[in-house]
C-alpha cells in the first residue's frame, strides 16, 4: 500500500506534493486493476468471466453447471407449460402440483460467481452468458 508520510513543509513542498498526488493516482489504478485482473503463475493476465444469465429457452436443466460450481451461483427451477418459473427445486420429485413441464437452471446468486468459467465449459447447450469482470460494475 502506498502511503505519504511527512508534511509539505520546507523548500521541496512542490516536489513532495507532486509525489503524493502521483502515489495516490497509482494507488487508485492498482486497486482498480487488482479488482478486475489476476496474474497467472506464468505471468500472463487473466480476467474473470462472470456468469450473468442462463437462457431458459435453451437450457435443458441437466444440472452439469450446478455440479461443477463450488459457489452455488445457480439452482434448478421448475417451469410450467407457459414458460412461467414455478420455483426452486428442493431436490425431491416435486412436480409443483402437476404443473411442472420441465426444469431449467437459473442464476439466483450472481454475486457469488468467481468467474472461473467451469459452468460454461460443461454446458452442452452453450446457454450461459458470461461477462468480463472489467465490463461489470462492482
């Protein structure tokens, strides 16, 4: 963490103040960069791709994404004949009082996503939308 210690007293006031302003600007830029990018072991940069939405029209509810997600970002929901979401599945054979037509995955905790992309790699229908960390407001 960059810090400025001392006072702007004496003949080098302008230089100290300029250094302080530069240090603060660098500190802000470093924090901003650190939020959006990471450095891999080989030194290359990596930008997380956060899961934002799953297309319910395309999703087949196979649950592969849920199985690889360690953060419980998405859950299985029931859908009726008209496309209305009936509610979250509790894992039992609940048919939502006979109204269940199919199951789909729904992103219900997007803030938990760490941007690893595992869910997108296992999805057989490619129905997920991922957005780069530097494109999402914090």
